[in-house]
């Protein structure tokens, strides 16, 4: 049975990306989606046809990220960002579908 009740979901992730890498990868991931970038924040809006007179709430996602910090392990320096995903008026199924695509797009190769 599908989860149809919309709500708010907040997810935090620590990601091994520099700010520059994260924004470039996000632009590739987002493609033709309706989004805007301002400072350390990305706002993603759903299709405006989703809001109706009986359901005026617009589905949106606000992604904020910290200033880049580095994780240092010996002489190895790994960039990292703390990223917060704030889903508004998403169903549990919608946010899970988003992360399925997001995680696939942002995964790093490894051996």
C-alpha cells in the first residue's frame, strides 16, 4: 500500500565532496528540474501543477550545506560537507525515490 500522506522529513548526510564538486555534481543530477542556488543553499521546487485549490501546499526540498571542512588522515586530506535535506510536503515514498536517484548519482567509485 502506498504512503500518500505528505509531511516533512529532515535528513543529514556527511559527504566526501568539496563545495565546488558538490555543486557541479548537483547540477548534473538536477538536469531540467526547477531549482535555485543561493550561497550554501539549494531550493528545489516540484512542478507548479502539483498545487491545487484543495491542496495548495507546494512540494519542495531545501538543501543546505556547511562550509567545507577537511578530514585529515596522516598526509591524506579528504574534503567533506555536512548536508541537510529538508523535504516539505513529500510522502515517504517520494523522499525515498529522491535519495535512490541522488545516492546513485553521488556515489564515488572505489575498489
